[in-house]
C-alpha cells in the first residue's frame, strides 16, 4: 500500500438526538453523525425523545417528520416549549419532503432546517458547518492499494 495523500476532515463536538421509526434510516443517520465525531443518541418515539430532552441538553435534534404517533411537527412545537428548547438545532427529515408547503410547515412548527432522506456525508458536513457547531480537524490518511482503489485507515 502506498500513501497517496492526506485529507483533513472536520470533527464536530455535538450531542445529537435522532428520532426515526425506521431502524435502517436511524442507524444510517447515527453512523453519519458519529463519523464526524458527534455523540449520538437515538429513539424511535417522539414521546421518549421528549423525555430524553428534559434530561439532556442536545445540540442537534433530527426528527422524522411523518411518524405514526406525535408527528414531528407536533414534536418540534413541544421541544421549543421546553426551557432549554429555544436554542436547539431542530431538523426535520423525511423521504416525503417534496413540496415547498412541507418545508414551510417544518419551519412554521419551529424547526431550524429540514433534509430529504436519504442523507449523506456531504449533507451532514454542510449542515454542521452552516450551524457553526464547534469543530476541530483530524487528519485521515487516504491510501491506495493495488487494484483495490482507495481505503481509509
């Protein structure tokens, strides 16, 4: 293996709560945020999330907006009513963010932002920068192995 180049990747200091009733989407989103150094907690229920938010001061809350019970719009309003809820980055996400009206409903309910699933590294990193989350930079070595393309170690 030959060292090809060095890449600088930001590492963010944030506590993130993810609420999603889809196990695969919740795991993917958790893994993406963890990849940027965030401490991540997750649940499938907004009721549980609301209780968690009373105990822990999360920097970022990501919630599926179309949940079977206590939908994400209602959850956003409930979070904003908590004593520490006004200063949160509260983000709705869904595969069904398809119209301007849905985006407006997210903002009107108290959400800071919304994202369309599936999300990826570029989406997460751009949002973390835009939200001005505290960061430091870590160096990752990118290597090239013969015939295997690029890999990380």
